[in-house]
C-alpha cells in the first residue's frame, strides 16, 4: 500500500508548472516570483498566514485571476482561463441551494455539456465514497457544514480532473470536523489519485495531508521553504501523535516564524 | 411535528378570531349605537349589498381587474428585462439605475391627471399608471436578485467553464427568483392602486369609478360593498402569487430543519 513515489527531487514532466509568477494590484505586489513544479498525483500544500496571497496563486492556476508576469502551464499548455482538467474546492461549499446534492455534484457536467446520464452513476459512487450517498436527494440546507463540503469535493471530482485545487476547504469547519475531513480527504484521494494543490493556514493540516509543503511568507508572498513530508501512506489520525510528524510540524513552524521575523 | 401543526393552527386561528370579534363589535355598535348606515353601514348590510348588487359590482370589477392584471404582467416582464439589462451593462447600471432609484421619490399617483391629459380617460391611462407604479419595485427587486449572487458561486461556475448564458439561466435566474417574487407581491398591490386612482380621476367604468359614483350619491353601503369586493379580489391575486412562490422557491421554505449550520 505504501507508495514511495511521493516526492521526487526533479519530476520528469510536471503536471503543473509555475515559473516566476508575479501578481501586482496596482502598486501593491501581492506575489513575487513564485516558481513551482508539481508532479502527477502529488499532494502539495501551500502553507501561509491568512491574506498572504496563497489563494491568489491558486486562483491564477484556476485561470480565474490573471497573473502580472511569469508563466503557468498545465500539461505543457499555458493557462489562459478556466480549464476542464481542473476541479476547485472553495473555502465555502458554495452549493446551489435550489439543487439537490446529486444535482449539485452534476452541475459541472451540465456546464461542460457532458452527458448527464452517463455521469449519474459516477456521482453516486463519489457520494458513496464521501459517505453522503444517503443524502443525494436532499437539499444542501438539510446537510451539516462538513457534509456540504464533502458534496463540494464530489462536485470538484465529478468530471475527473487531473488537478484538484483546494482553497482552505476546511477552515470554515469546527476543529473536530476539520480533523475528520482531513482523514476523509486522504481516503478519497487514495482511491482517486489526483494532483492536489491544497492551500491552508493550518500547519498540522498541511503536514498531515501532504507529500510536500511550501511555506509562503507575507506580502509580497514568495516561497520561503519547501519541505518533503516523508510519512508512510495511507496515513491515519494517529500519525499526528508520532515523533516524525511533530518534527515536521516544528520545522514548518520555525519556517513561518522566520518569515515573520523578516 | 404535532407541535408544528398546533403552531400553524394557532397562527391561523388567532388573526381569524380577532377579525371576527372586530366585525361582531362593529355590527353590535352599529345596531345598538344607532349609527346611520350613511355614515357606517353594518357588516351584514355590506354583505347584503354585495349580494344584492352583484351584477353592478361585477360589471365594474372586471375592467379594473383586467387592467390590474395586464399592468402587473407588463411590469413583471418589463421589470425583469430592465433588471437584466442593468445587470449586464455597466453603462446602464451606472447611468440609469440611480435615476430609477431617485425617481422612486416621485409619488407616482400624482402623475395620474397628467396621464389623463396625455392618454385620455380610457383604459390606456389606467393601464399605464398601473404599469408605471408596479414597474419600479419589480425592477429594483429583480436587479438586486440578479446582482446579489455570491462572488464564490460565480467563481465556482466559472471554474467549471460555465458560459455567461449558462450562468444566467442556471445560477442568476434561480437565485433571483425569491427577489422577483417579493417584487411581484409589492407590484400587484401597487397595480391595483394605480388602476383605482386612475379611475377616480377620470373614467366611465371600473370599481374606482363605482366607488366615486356611490360616494357622490351618498350610497355608503354600495361604496363599502365595492371596497369589499375590491379587497377580496386583491387578496385573491396576492394569494395566487404566494402560491406560485411556494411552489417555485421550494428551497426556502421556512420549516426549520435541524442541523442547519451557519455559513
């Protein structure tokens, strides 16, 4: 079960290639010269304080925000706008309140003009994997916050994207649900391997989930440190008690403190 | 569940009971207090008048209702169209929307005599006044509905390659629906007011004309009968909209479900 290919120093052909990306808002420099290569099926977290520009970077990858300089390409094609190879999970579940959970999961299929009937089965499988298939016919408001976010993860996966972008997806949840969701996410990811870019401001969450963690400093945001997390997979919550895990957490915390000291 | 049913029964019975008590008090005051029916007819006399003169009342009710519904329908279509234009054109939004909002200050029924001058004493004036009054709340509510979608929802739809057209029909339109219905509920009452006022000013038919005529003849029971018939019709039209709203905006029913978490 343990797959050692979690971290390669120089991936042969990166799925996502970010080169010297800058973002300026007028005079304000939000992101300075960020470069990053992400290999296929790699789980990479971008860790940084709130408002440091890590979400901006993610939205540039999603093609929703234009970069000021540099290059972003997915599978060797430059990103110029939203792309079907990408699935996004936002901080809020952003489900459409008038659609049932199943119809919400199938929403991207409709927008992409793919045959709905063909994807219905897949939607049910995803919901089953997220353990909310019993709620397929319910409206979002009948679900708890954690269940809504699970549905939104299913929605992001429905069209089988190569890259899953997650923008602080669990930060609106309470601490207990949050830990549970981390475990669930890893389980889903284990079964449904994707390249994941996960933005978070939680050190433990980043260390628990990732193959690799990038620490971003405050504005202008730039990558301060890169740390490979070489903990065996599949991981469960007990790993958070281990010495190895806490060693990584310590290193990440020091990196963040160093970036604050600047 | 049982508690809910009981609550609903009380919610219905309480205002109904108070209304009946008020009517009974009114009836008793008129009968025992010797109030003349030219000043205040008793509820029973009003009901009797409604039944007795139903042909006259209906003759005048139909044109008013017809114009109300037509004016209302035009205001709904026009209001939604203008709201869409305002939503998608920043020129219109920035140039015209403030004018529309500020023009709300004009008491529009004061324009009624002007409309008579422009469009004559016929149905056209009534129709246009009803439309004009009902149009503004329709536009403003719909525009609010189209524009108030969450930025995140918009982003979500865009990441999944949604076109403007798809986002309009699958996101903005359903999102705006509750706003459109609140606009309709305001507009239908205003459309009635528009028609009646216009008939007050100058008209040869309609329930507004009948009320004014009966007033001139000091036929208070007929006036009250006309007002009653008009109110019931208004209530009926309003009720139709509420019914349609409950069917269309099913995801916002007020029945509270446990475990709903704040976002």
